[in-house]
């Protein structure tokens, strides 16, 4: 039951996102780290229960993929809800470090030699 709460009720994903199907920002990937802001901003709006569940899980840094798995919700739904929380100043986001574009020829040679030994 995707999006079900502890009582087992079914909540359709589009109701969690108010019918939105696309995130308002492009800040999130599967490996983006998300952390709840503590304390929340002074004029923080009242949260939907699902947003509160996300914040509870984000008390310690967690990736978007892990968060979606823990909440048993599609990643696309979680990302839309994270956009809401980021816009409200309730979470901070740490993007993954960029991967180096330079080739390490010595490392590639070691990998090739190891594969040859198999």
C-alpha cells in the first residue's frame, strides 16, 4: 500500500502532491543528502502529516532514495514534497560532489590487469 499510514489507509500519491506531477526545482537526485533544519524558521507554515513524516526521517542526513524507501512512496512524490520543504526553509540539501572527468590511466591499467588474472 503505497503511501499508507500506520492505520493502513491508502493515500493516493497525487493527493500528497496536490495533483502536481513535476517538482518545482531541479535540486534533487537519488543521492542528494537531505537534512531537517532545526529549529524551523520562525514563521513556518503548518505541515501536512506526510511533510512531518519526511522531516522526522531527515533529523539525520539521509539520501532521497533512502527517504523514499523508508516512507514507501515513489521517489517522484518524495521529490515534489521535498521541494515544498526546501521552499519553506525546513530542510537543507547537500548535492553530491561532482565526479572527476579526468582519466586515471594507472587505475584503469590496474583494473585491466586484475581482469586479465581472472
